[in-house]
């Protein structure tokens, strides 16, 4: 592997270039940097900046200002709710910092809190937007711990259900949700969108011992959509709904017909994939 010396910065070199930028030295052009962001959402009020608590977006903006000296604002692909986690959310920001794009992840991780990590960083075209691409695929996982008593080690990343659940019936019910449908029954009533049609490419339900995982992949999701799907399938698993009830709920197009919105701690945004230049890239 050939390693270009001019694209690798040591810790001291990063500090020098940042210091130079703060004193007024400017690059001739702005670059757009893409970040893959992982975080434990337990202690945050979601992604998007809001007045009632600290958010992932706020922490990233503050850290970027410390690093580059610029008033930078990130744009996220998915504005996850309070308490929801991510392994692969995507965000972009514009900067004239001389730090090489691929080294931005390392530089930021030295300053971020331990529950937020930049997995990867690279440069994208100036008009590249994480939410407005022709082909986007998102994968979420909802984790359930199904046992007689809770496991304190899993309380931050799964929902506890003490009653026995039938994963096979959950799979049967989930099958009605794949494909393109109007998911009005599976979105929060506060959703401010006119079009509630979305496409779910796949729902996989895995169970291993006491752990049940609902993995949902689609082209986009409505507000609380995955958590309402999870809440509905939990009711199927517990026997309150028959698998066929899911089809009835879908066709009703009424939020009141579906199950409760499952708690946020069980939900993780696993990855976002973009189809770029004829190939699918996962970030």
C-alpha cells in the first residue's frame, strides 16, 4: 500500500493546522465532509437540536467548532428520536479546515464524548445531501429481551418483555408489511407529511435464546414508524393479535388500529446505503 505523507496528520500537526485556521488563514474553497456517526442515544434528546436538552447534533456542532474554529452545522440523514441509538447515521458539514477528510474522524474522536464516535469520514461533492439522494436504503434493528426477569446489562439497548413470545407468528405478521404500502397506521399522528407511502424491502426477525431482533430495511421511514411496527409485532408475538391482524391494520390507514409505540431504547439505526455511480455504498 502506498501511503501519501501529505495526507496523514500527526496529533501535533492537526493542532497546528487548526490553530492556523483560527488565526484567519483560509483555504480557497470549502469542502463538504461526510461522517458516519455511531452513538449511544440514552443520554440525548435525539439527533436534532431542541431547547429542552442536549442532542447529538448539538454536540457535533460544538466539537467541530472546537476543532476547526468555524461555526459549522452538520446535516444528518436521520433525525433519530430521544433515546434511540445508531451504528451508522450519516451527516455532512462544510469546512475550509486543512485537515484531510479521511483524518477528520480521528481528529473529532479525540474531542467527542465516549458515547459518540465517528466511524468514518470522507469528502463528497459540494451539493451532496444525506437525505436527498435518488436511491437510499436504511436499516433499523429493534431489540427485545424476552425473559422472566430483566437483564440489567441489556436495559439500555433493548426492550424487556416478560411474557412468552412466538417469533414464528411475528414473522408471519411482518410479511404483510413488505413491499410498497400506505403506512398511515404506522406513523405518529403528529407526522407532518402528506405522503405516507413507503417501501419496506425486508423484515427479518431473528431469535436466539431470550433475544429477539426485528430488522427492517426500506427506502425511508415515517415518524415513529419502526417503533410502531415493533409494538404491533410484539402484540402478535404475545398472542393479542393474530398475524392476519397486521394486514387489517395496514389497510385501515388509522394510527389507532396499530399497537403502541415501542420504547426508544430498543431501536438502533444500523446503516444507511446510497446507490452512487451504479454501485451501492453502505455508510
